[in-house]
C-alpha cells in the first residue's frame, strides 16, 4: 500500500471538511474584493453580479467546449458575448471573433493568425512598442516569431509611429499598438500606427485586453479617449478581456478580427489521426464552458447602465488618486494615463519604491512593482476599478504613511554582495535547494518582496528572466516551506 499524501489521502474525506481547509490555505492571499489589491483582481462591488456569474458557471461546469456540435449551447453563448463586445468596439453582430481563456491566449492567437497568413515568410517578425505586454514575447517564444521591441517616447510612454514604421521589414507579419499599455495606462497613437501598417499591407493588432471594455465607458463619463478600436482604419484585430473591466470571473477574453480569413488562420484542425476530427478555435481543446457562461451572465446582469456607472466611479477614483499623489513629496505619476491604470514613480533616491510597496502592503493595499527596462523608470502599478472610489482616501493615507516609514528608515544599499555571489553561479544550473538558501539574503519573507525586486531590477534583462524562472520553481518546491 502506498503512503498517503495530503493531495490524495488514502481514504476519501467528508466533503464538509474541505471548505475550512480551503479557508486556511487562502488566509494569506491578497483580498479579491474591495479594491485593496490594485492588480490581478477586478471587483464590480455588486453581490448580485457575482451570484449570477457563479450560478451560470456552475450550470455549465460539465459542458465541454471541445465540440460545439455536441454542445450547441456554447455556440449560442459565444455568439452573444462576441457580438456584444464587437458592437461596442467598432464592429457589429457579424464581426468574426473568438472567446478565449484570457488576454495571453487572445494575443497568442492573433500572432498565430498573422504569421500563418504569410506562410512565405521563413523568419516572421512582429513589431511592438517597448511597453507592449509580455504576452507578445511569450507568443514570440512559443510560435518562433521574432519580437522587435521599439523604444517609446520617454516622457509620454506612448509608441512613436515613425519609429514603429522604421522597424518594419520584409519579414514583418504584424504591427502592434496598446490601448492602453498596462504599465502606464496610456493609449498608443493607434490611428497613425494602423494607417502606416495598412499602407505597407500589414495587419495591425490592438492590445485592448485591459482597456477594451473600459475605455468606451470612460469616454461616456467625459474622459478624452483617442480612437483605438475596429472603427479605426487599418486595425485588423483587437483583444479585449472580460475578466478585467468586464468584471467576469477569470477565464474570459474576446479576440476580434476585421475579416474571416484571419480568424480562420487562428484556428487549428487535424483530421489526420485515427480518432475524432479535431478542430479548435483556441489553444485549448477540452475546456469548461463555465467561464463563457459566467461572462455572458455578467454582461446580462450589469448591462450598459451598470458598466457606465462603474466606468464613472473608476474615473473619479483615478482623478482623485492622481490629485492626491501630487501632494505627496517624492512621488509622481508616470505619464498622463488615458485609463484608470496609474504608475507611480520617484526621482528621490531616498524613496525606495520596493520598500514602499512592502510598506503599503503592510497597511492593507497591494501595489504591483514594475521594474525599470529599456530606459523606462521603475514604478508601482495601480489599477483602479468600480469599487476604488470608496477606498481611494484610505489608499492615499496608506501611501503617505508608507512614504514616511521608508524615509525614516533611510536609503537601502544596492545588493552588490548578492549580485557578486550570483555572478559565480550559472542560474540555469542552480538547484532549487541552493536558491532557496540564498533568498533570505535577498530579504525575501512573508509579504516582503523588496529585496527580490531590488535584486531583479539590478540585473540585466536576460538574467532577470532566468532568476524569475528559478524563483518560481523554488516557490513550488518544498525547500522554502522547510525554512519556515
């Protein structure tokens, strides 16, 4: 008889025991509701919306999205969800689209479609702003497409159309713009970038994963929103996540195409094996229909009026935050956000952003660290949602207190000794146990990431990737647990 493991006990347990254990496991998680976690989570602040999404999710829990001929309900739901998004973003009910599991999958499929539409190009490239989401680099790695990252304007953090155009070559299969960029919340000049791409016979994808279901409602609330969607000539595809400002549960994004041939290029089909013919619209084959049903239910319960009010509240919160930050000595907003995403930076050497993130987290608000890269400064990211209006004053108070605490502690020395130590190792060969033993020297501990972020920021980009990969491996190993 094999030894029992917590993941698979020798004998089945009573189901009523499990909720308490799950609650214990999640006790140290960041809160997912209330707006105190200013990244990763999006809260509409309406229990009725959440309940409707949960019921719809559970109702479709066992439905497999692999075969729409076996489960026609997924076709009906996807048509409604894609049609709703398309109609709001410059298309109509007939605009071709795909419901995906998230922004990364939408971007992967957009890059695949662009690549596969040009099979004659042996070494395909995509041209992206340096502020483009990491998902494009992931797509490049997975699909063997070279990613050409073009420097952005260092003052506005927006893509420079002339620089984007100059980066295009005979190998370019796709040009990318962000609406907005995640890091700074600014919308690239989509109209100019898309026009130039069209003039070169190139498709243009707009990454509106974070902003696609936000910017239209901000425009209705009085914000100046530049053109970015399918109504802009030259835009050939667009990604929009509904599990962000659509407030649907995770696993919900929509990828829109201007024409059907590009959508067909995103598909995968295989009838060359002895089993059933496989044809997929997404990277996944078998997939639960719960996220699709939950997204549909969220759209139904909130409606345009609900999204309009959430957009107004998020915009109000953002404006109050920016005004408040202006009164905190040493902090500044990076760029001029077009959306409700804000990056905080500093020109004060005595104000360590990584320590500030930890101190703010200790006061109940999570701000997401962003490393310096490609000449762009480090920052702390905040995404403000429909519930942030109620908590923005508390957030500003926490920031003021955290700034005071960091200043009182004084400047933190760079991790020169640890950098020198890491220089003696090949990070690809470093085993999990050894790295786990080194992490305390970097200051890593429960809810304390300043040391790790400081170390990452001091490394060149290629070594950052290696260290971050090894760090993730250690997190899932038993070695950190053994130290505690």
